């Protein structure tokens, strides 16, 4: 990867579920976690990857310069309106925060709303200087028990808690997003930890959704085994929403 370049797998336009308003979502390649339910396996490796899909060959991951990425984003500026803007997703966009520095600063100076969809598992000391350039944080909430978090997804629950506290104390706009699956996140001990955690942040809205297998074709294209999950039904989603609301947690369901 060239020095200073930004590695991207996809730029998706006219998005309505990646932050407020109409947004352009930039999917950055590379993640420090390995969630078994990941729907974007092409974004895990920090390097470009060749693939074969439906008889066609290609590469996941293209390098963009600052100016190239800004040009792509600004093409959509007239569609953003008052609320819309750009969302950086992944992978884990905070891994490329240094490479994004100039882009974030320029977008911020031009008054374009910036959202970041993140698992928030990068110590805030590495990205705190850019924190105020980001208007909205869409924060994954997955596994909070320290040893299980590390074993299953390679995460650091203490780092996560410190990062959330850092953003909350700064008064940043946040939303928690909880992927629900019977195999991991819906385990009763994990749900209890999530409830206790969310009670500290009752001013932060929560979105829950069932993990899915929509990314399985991408696993196949990389020669990887496809994940298989027990379906989380709408009834279960309704039950979890009601359970959270009984504890004063603002929750809504995203049905994918």
C-alpha cells in the first residue's frame, strides 16, 4: 500500500441507514477484529485481495489519494441536504484515521456532516485529535465480558468502555448498534452486561438487528467457509426491545 493512500473497497451512494439524512458511505479496508458473524469479510484484511465471483475476477481494495476521495464524495454534495453527508465504515475506519486526516478536516471545514461506523476498539489516544471532526458515531456494541470479547472477536472490552466514556464526556452524538445472534451476543450473561452498560448511557439511542448471511457470497469469492447462523426471529427482536425499554433504554429495531 502506497504511503499516505487510503484503501477502500466500495463507495456506496444514496444510503439512508448509515447516519442521518442521505449519505455516501465509504467502506475502508482493514479491521483489527474477527467477528464470526461479519457480513463484510472483504474488509477484514489490511491488504488488497483477489477474488472470483460469478465467474468474474477482481480485487477487493483500491488505493485513493486524498484528492481522489474528496472528489468522489463531493460529487454527491447536492444530495446531502441539511442532514446528510458522508459515513466512513469498514472494516474499522479508525485504523486509517491518520490517512483520513486531511479528508476529514476538509469535509469538516466545508460543513459536510461526517459519521463514522466503528467497533471503537482502537485506543482513543490514536484518534482523539480527529474526534471533533466527526459529527456522528455509529458504535457497535457486541461482547462485553473481557475474556470472551478477546477470545471471540479479538477485542478489548476495557478499551471499548474507555472510548465510549471519552466520546460521551465530549458530548458527541452517538448511537449504539447491537448485532444479535443466538450463538454469541444473545447469551444471557452478555445481555445482562449490555443492559448494565447501557444504563450508564440512557441518553444514547440503541438500534438492534439480527445478524444475517447476506455477505456469504463474498466469503465464497474469497475461498472462505460461509458462516451459518440460527435465525433470530422478529419475535426475539421484539422481546429484546421490550426488555431494554423496561430498563429505560431507548431501543429501536432495524429489520434487514
